[in-house]
């Protein structure tokens, strides 16, 4: 049995336990969110011992060299000495430029980072408020076109962060940002490749960024974006997306409603976005696929994409995993 050394305390590590499991079990106050190595909220630093390379996946090279790792996916088989990461190594300040309230209890938050930020449209970042509460949100902005960071946030009934953002956040306020992280973004190597983008809810945020980035980069292949909601009010930025469709012959926007809606009412398609997309495109051989939003949809659509002929290397996903496998809705 190995031991975990955390400052002046030592905790035994049971079979199959992660570093985060051990610390939480022993009453240590460690920030975390997804517990899956996705959100990077719980990142810590090892000061003695070795951690596997996969526990550092997605971290900046500078953080890896300093011994930072993800305790939620690290299962030590030898003694390990760890400490909390210095917040200044992970987070940087940003100022709220605007909060734009949209229909369906959704808002767009625009942030200006204190220092220039290199990112890809479609990646995600952690936003943290003054009391330490942190949540992950995907970027809708495009660095080559936008001077500020854009996030789409939906109010959820028990969402501490989402309710605070929609009710209290205002221009001039400050947040801390961490990231960017994630590989769900456009790469320009194959400008003639057909692209399928499928999302629901605020899964539209990374997709609209990816689509804008591809079109601005001169992508020539068709780009089909399917956005779904149970109700019509869940569809947002419809006019902006239809404007993109009018401006680019190769961009196609298909809004879908899975609840009661008449065929072609205001151009809406009845059914779930993924079902409509795969009905329209049964053969995805040679296509690039982006899937964002509710995890069951994303994982199911990934399997359906493979069965339709897409290569695994051409399928990019951003499932909005919730805390503790996000048993409650993403906040």
C-alpha cells in the first residue's frame, strides 16, 4: 500500500483510489468539478515522487515541467508528496466587458483578459469567482476576429455559478480564468473536407466558434451545423446563424426542436439534432465531425458517426460533463 503525503499529513491510498479520492475522503478542501480529467479544476503539484504522463494530459508544458498533474485521474502505486498548486500559476485575471441576456435563460458573457491569450475557437476555460467557485465553459469567440472572450451560459435550477452569472454579474466585475484546454477546434489542413457540427443547448458555443473560424480561414467544403433544443426558446442566435448562412454558400444552419413543432415552422426541423443530422447524412466517410453538449447525446453521436464511416481521428467532442459525472446539471 502506498501513502499520500499532503503537507504535514499522511494518508493511506487504497486500491483503485485516486489522489483526489483520498484527499476528499480525509476531509481536505480540494476544488474539483468533473473528476474525469477534463475540467482541470483540481490540478495539484507533486514535490516528491512520480506521476504518469496521462495525469498531465492537457496541461501547459510549463506546468508539466513544474510537476503539475490531475489528481482526479492519478492512482499512485508508490508514495507521493503533493501540494496545492499556486493559483497564480493557473489563473489570470479578466474583466467583464458585457453580459448580454438572450431568450431561454441564456446569456453571453464577454471577458477581456488582463494579458493576451492564445487559444483556439471551441476550446474551453475555467472561470472562477472571488470565493473560489469555478466552472468550465466553452469559448464561442474566434481569436482572429474577436478582441474579447465569449462564453454562453444557461441558467440551471441548482447552478451556483450560472445563477450568479445571470443574476449578479455585470460589466466591470472581475473573474479569474484558467486555460484554454481541449482539442475540439478547427484545423485548416483539409479545407475541402465536409464538416458536420451537432450540438444541443449551449453546446452551440464551441460550434459557432468552430464554424466561424473555419469560414474565416477559407474552408471550402460544406459546413452543416445542427443545433437542437427541446423547446423553441432554447434556440438562440438564430438570426446571427442565418446571417452566416446568407454570407457563405457552403454554410448550412439547421435548427431542430424535439418537442412539439410543425414541420418547417420558421425553418425548424422536428426531432433531436443528432437524429436529424444522421438522417440527412447517413454516409460520413471522409467527413470531419464536431459534437458538443449533453454527454449522452455526444457519446451516442460519436458511435453513430463511426458507424456512418467517419474516422475516429476526425471526430471531435466536447461533452458538457457535470460535477461527479455531473449527476446534477452543469452549473
